[in-house]
């Protein structure tokens, strides 16, 4: 039986005195990587005293959070002055950054966001482009970033966050996301107090699809390729300050306990016993608004195919998709089911939390699928790790295909290695898509070497031990940074 632990409030009441590392958890992906993976418990087992700061503390006890670990929600700093002008500064920094680094995909995504823009939007984009070109030198870009930080500090009061960090007195502040607005005030406050900062690059697209990120003292990255990318974009970062650990999100894939039997998987998905199915991984609504129409047509064409008519189609929702746009897809008399990635919340505005069994469902639903079909999704990597065929839909040249789908994402910097590996079979027409699906049912071993290459090049080492390497890296960093800064413990 699992050991029972006291709830978060009890843990906080005993959490007097300094900690070694304060862990920022602003996203459900941080919950997955730090809590459900067992990394936090391994960290405390290694003698590291940690505190976690999530969006919301769990209401119930959980084995993932040892009783000695304090948990308190992330604070948002109170506003002091108007934030007007900051959006302009941030937009200019983004333009200058992508002009400085043309290999980034920011412009590709900008074109998508502004595809229905007015003449005013186009003029504004052109103006930012011109200003960005003039501001793209290292010196000017650094000046703009300092101005944006100063503007943030004038607009928001960081003192409550500095006060809490003084109380925790961490020797290290760990950002598990780096792109979240909830982390920025803590990173700035830590900088004020002389507390070293560590950043895990969460996703393989975070470096090349975003604007300039805050600069940290240390980094943890997936792979050698991600390290090269980081050092290229941020030349002020030293090679020795970047550790290649892999990412804990793929540790689950190597755990036998995360793999349900085929019978249990079908039962959980709502697919009849003995049936075969394809897993379609839905994208985010903002990038794929007309995706349900495409999937409905795919289902109709599968039903008309002698080779595929007996197969079911399981649509796995994106974790941030509430499922409402897919409601018409499933129903009696169809061979389609819709499977949420995250347990639905009673309150649509509630903060979504993940549960350990949701990771089990992801792995098991991929493991027993004929193939994973998607549009430029990270789940291609999950499927390849499990050695399942991966089929990408790229219908930009199909006149009858829904147009409100960002097929251009295949050309994004972070996704090009997946396409180039050959482990993703790209279908550019309905005939190619159905043929790839047919081959997946009869020859699943096709492209196995290419899938292995894809995983190696993009994910780095996937051996189930990334969490252990992260723990070792944090212990090593703590040894190197030494004692906590005096400013972090002073009143």
C-alpha cells in the first residue's frame, strides 16, 4: 500500500528555515515532469531540501510530494503602475531577436496569427519589421531587453515575491517552463537577491518559436542538438553551464508499469474488445481550428476503404482542448471515439492538473495503435519512442481540405529534423494517407530505423533515466554554487 503523507498545509507548517531549491511549476507539464515522474521524491531522497510553487497546490495528499516539501501557490505581483507600452517593447524585442537569428520560426507563426489581419495589422507588422532590423545588433537588443525589464519592474511590485524568497532562502531557483509569465517575477526577484537560477527547456520548440527568453545561470536540455541551438541563440551562455540530461517526460515510456494490456487499453478508450484502431492526436485549437472537419472526412474515407473499414479512429485531444469542438465527431453507429488527454474539470475556468494515470493512458493508447496520425505534433516523438508508425497529414496542396489548419508548422525549425529523419511518413494527399495507414497495419516495422534516428537526434538519450540525470545535475549545481546568498536570508 502506498505510504500516506500529510497534505500541503501541514507540510507548509513545518517548512521553517531555508531550502536548497525552490521549484516553479506553472504548467501541467511541470507537474508531469517533476511530480508524476518521481523526480521530486528522488531529489529529496538525494538529500536536497526542496519547495514547490505550482499554480495550485494539490487538495489531496499525494505520494509524489513528500511531507517535508512545502507547497504554496505561485503569486502574481501586485500592479503599481500602468503596463502600457510593454507590449510595444516586447514586440520590438521579438522582431529584433528574429532578425538577429533568422533560423527561428517566429516569422512563420506570426504569419499564421495575422493571416486574417486588416490593413492596419499589416502596416503594424511592416513597421515592427523595419524597427526590428534597425535594432537587431547585440548592443541594441540588450538595451531593449533592459528597458523591458525596467518597465516591468515599474509596473509590478516584486517586493512580496522577494519577501517570500527571503523566507525560503533557496540556494537555487528552478524554472521548469521558462516561457510562463508566472515565472518571470520570481526569476527577476531571484536575480535581485543573488539567488542562482536554473532553467529546464521544457519543449523542443521553445527556443526557436518564441521571442528572447530570460537568461538563466544554468540550463538543462534534452539533447546535444538542443544545447547547440541554445548556445547559438544566447552566446552569453557558457558551454559549461548547460547540462544535457534528456527530459523526464519520456521516462514514462520505458516503464513497464505505465503500459496497460491491450484489453485494458481498449476498455479505457471505449473501443470494442479485439478491435484495431488508429490514434489521431489533435492539435491546439488556435493552430488547427478546422481539424475536426478533416478528421470527420478521414473517418468517412476509412469506412469506404476495404483495408481500413474495420479499424476504429480514436481522437486524443490536446491537453489544452476542452473537447467542445469535437462533440459531433463521436456517437452511436460510428467507429470513432474522443479521448481527453486531461481529466475534464467541473469548472471550465479551473486550472487543469494532470494525474499519473493520464500518462499511462497516453503510452498505452499509442502502444496498441496501428499508427499515430497527427499534424506536426510533439506526439510524433512519443509514438516513435514506442516504435509505432507515425503519419503526418500535410494537405496544404489539397484543394478540398480545410484551410484553417497550420500545415506550415512542418517547416518550423524545431520540426524540420523530424521530417528530415524519415521516421515521420508525410502524406500529401488522401490517397497517400490511406495507403500509409494500410501499410501501417500490414508492415509496422517499416521506417523503424528512421524512427530510432528521429528519437536519437531530437530527444537525446531516452532510457528512462532522464529524471535521475536531472537530479544528479541539480546536486552538482548545488555543490558548485555553495552557500545561499546572504541577501536571500536577510530580513
